[in-house]
C-alpha cells in the first residue's frame, strides 16, 4: 500500500511542476512564435519586392525593344504607333501600362494615357533619354507615376519611346491581396519617406513621415522605426505600438531598380500571432490536469481492486499458451519474409538489367513506382507525382502507335532541354480486359539524335558545297574581266565624279571577289599538311593573332589548358583558322566587354577544346542554323565562317557543337576523335 501512495504522490509533484513550468514558458514561447512569424513576413515582403522588380525589369526590356524597332521603321500616325505597341509590348496589360512616343524636341507623337499630365514631364523624359546610353533605360518617378524611358542605339534617332505605370496600380496589383492573418496587411513607401500605398489609410497616401501633423497618427503613435529603416540604422523588422495600444510586428524589404527605391512593409497584430499559442497553452494545461485527475482515479481503483488476487496457475497457463502461439507466428512470418525478399531481389535484378527507365502509372496519371534507372534519369524520386507535372514543358517531336503500344520522341523531359527520350507506353489490363494503368519504358536517345542531326547537316553542307563550286566558277571569270577594266578606267579617268563612282564600283567588286574566294574555299577545302602538333601551342598562337584587335580591348581571356595533353597529327593551320574564327565570333558577341574562357582537356580518349563567352547568346530558333552556309546575324557577315569551320573539323574526323542561351553566353565545343597520337 505504501508503494501505491508513493507513486500517487510522485505523480502529484510531477504534474504540479509541469503546470508551473507551463506558466513560465508561455511568455517565452509567444516571443519565439512572434519572431518566427516576423521572419515569414520578411520573406513575404522580399517576395513582393522581387516580384515588382521583375515586372518593372520586364517593362524596361520591352521599352528597349520598342525603341530599337522605332529606329528601323518610319511610322506615320498614332494608329501605326498603337499597332506597333500592341505587337511588341505583349504583357503590358498586367500592370495597365501606357505606351508613349515623343520627339527629341518634346512633341507628343503618341500616348495612351492623359496627355495633359504627360506634358508636365516631357522635358524630363527628353533630358533623361539624352543622358542615357544607347540601348539602355532610365526610370523617372513622379508622386503618382513612374516612366521607363528607353534610349535608342542610334544617336540620330528622332523618337523617344517610354512606358508609364501608375504607382497606385502597381500597389493594388501586388500588395492589395496580401493578408497575414485576419488583420495583417502590406503597405509601401519610397526612400524619401513618402507613403505610396496603405490599404487602411488611403487618405494618407502622398504624405511624408518627416513632415507629420496630428492627422498622421491614426495607425502609428511614432514613425521612429520607419525612419531608422529608411536611414539604414535598423534591421528589416521590428515592433511598434498602435494608437489603440495594440502591439504590432512589422517587416520591411527594399525594392531597388535603377533610380527607383521603394520599401515594402508587412505588419500584423502581435495578439493575433500569439493567439494560437495562448489557446494551445490553455489546452495543454487542461490536458495535464485531466491526466492528473484520471491517473489519480485509476490508481485509486487499482489499489482497491488489486486486493483480489488472480490465481497464479491460470495466469501462468495463459502466458505459456500465448508464448507458444507467438513463437509459431514469428517462425511463419520469418519464412514468408525470406521468400518475399528473394522474389524482390530477382525482380530488382531483372528490372535493373534492362538499362532503361521503367514507370508504373495508374488510370488517373499518378506514378506508382519507378526503377532505380528512372530515378537516376530524373535526378529525383518522382513516385506519387502526376505525369503532367513531370512533363510540364515537354515537347513531342514525333509519335506513332502500333498494336495498341504508343512510342513517342520527347525533349525537355525533367527540365533537361538538351536531352531526347524515347517513351514507349503499354496498357496494363486485368482479367476482364479493362485497363488498370500503364507501364512506360523511357530510353535516353540523345546521342542517336545528335548523330542523326550531324548526318543531316553533313549532307546539307555537301550539297551546298557543290552548288557553291558552280557559282564561284561561273561568276569568277566575268568578275575578273570587270575587275581589270575598272582598274584601267580608274587610272585613265580625271573627272572627280566618275573617278569617285569607279572607286565605289572597285570597292564592291573587291568585296564580291572576297566572297567568291570564301565560296571557293568552302566548296573545295585544301588537303593541307598534317604534322605532329600540340593543341595548346595552336591555341596560344591563335590568341596571339587577335591580341591587338580592337575587339579584344575590353575582353578578359582565361586559359584553362591541360599541359599533359599528348601530341596529335592534324593540319595546324586549318585548326588555327577554326580557333581564330570562334574567338572573333565570341568577341563580336561581347561588344561591351566580357570574359572568354578557353579550355583544353582529354575526355574518354578524345581531345576536347571549348570556347566559352559571356556574350549576348544565340536565340533557340537560330541554334540549328548557325552552321548553315550564308546564315548570319551580322550586318557585314557572309555566313561562311562557321560553315567552313564545321567542314574543317568534320574532315579531321571530329565534331563541332554549340550550347547557348539568350543573355547567358555561348560555348563552342570541338571534339577530335579518335585521338590520334603522333
């Protein structure tokens, strides 16, 4: 009996201690919850700021595009400008942006908004466009509107394009829907302390917190925290007291782009944040008290009813029977577990030996199971996901169905843009013939696809080469005669106008002659002289050839050359021609400077040379055409440089490939295979 009373006394002491600790820890937990909630508000404000920055940056890019097109077109009236704006600025409706064009003299040529308001800022727009560098933008901010002014690449351009967006519209789009709890909201001010947006105090918009009066303290009793945030003397979050006496927590983030700097704030009442904590603490206290009362009652009942002893023989007999049954059950479970493990091992061995990804999909499109190869292909476990989720951005290049089995060629699977997969889908049918799902076999056919494209490109180059040879031969002979007579006339003519005209003819005939030489070189590549060379020496010599070119002035060249590469037998002059062409192309893509990284390495028995630049990149629609003869994006290019380079590398039993993204630079890779040791 004493033991039971000792247990009950111990429980009383423990439960009393828990209730006491609960009271002391409640305040600490509320503070921790408030801090965590404030961190979430900070992330929310940062997300809003990043979203606004991204939209404004997108509008800057569209303004630049509009400015570039205006320099190339001669538009007559406002209808032409409206037609151009609707086709170039495809996303401006998201922020109700207005497009406008003014002349360099301040005349309004076209504007979708209020022209009376615009006339007050036209001088600032013209001044900003003149001070801004070619192809760039500048943002002007007024109390109610921001203007994105785009400067043309051509100094002689007479038209200035701009996009205007109302600050209130931006705030309504990104801030009005932000709610933290039931009474939390978001508001915005600029770097000078002007309130730009407030959902509960719209009448205060436009007021400055440094110039306050009694009407400014409807939701704050002090702006000290906001002033410290603007002046950079405080953290990005804090607390303040409302005039009602309610304690609030607040988080700030800055949205800066160009000359624009806004501060995004998210606030919520402290009592609302800690409400759930207080409720849970009350529930926890009641639960502890209930457990204490229940335990006391049960203990008392056990003391009362334990006086009646249970017969020891019955307890021992039942225990013995249960132990025998449990032992038999454990043995049977162990046998079945071993059998299942063996069958699973056999199945895993068969599935892994296939070498392709296998996916089981139910009728609703949810992936139920994948093998290890499939997980390695996807780079993650895709079990439990929808097929549409895994293949959200997939592109189907071709598909056919045979015997109720569908085969498709898919690219951009798992977000891998440079990979091609062959996906074979077969239905899984039950005994009644109904489909219970699908099994899909996924094979990586990227190398096969690349080999197919190389064969097609080689056949195309061969056909164009034969055509180029005929053109060069047929045009070359007449051009020789014309060239000779023009030279004679230049020497004989004394009239200045005629002499100037003959100089122009001579210049263009000389240019045609150079193109014919390139055509001839493309159609009939010289055999050249193969000899033992070191690739790194050819790279160094090629870089030395262009080191004094004016294009290389603002380009930083980084060399990552493997000094352990063996000598190979190739035509060094032709290979240097390819290197120089790729280097000059890279510098053309970095007009305002950048970094060119040249690498050489041995990989899988092949020799690999890479030229990686940080230039403007190549659009995806042009990647498949850059090795085609006469395809060029340069104003004075002939479109034969890369075609000739491709032909030279092909004759060396190698490959020339390219990887690029617009704005992300370009990488040309040369692979000489097999590696021919000298």
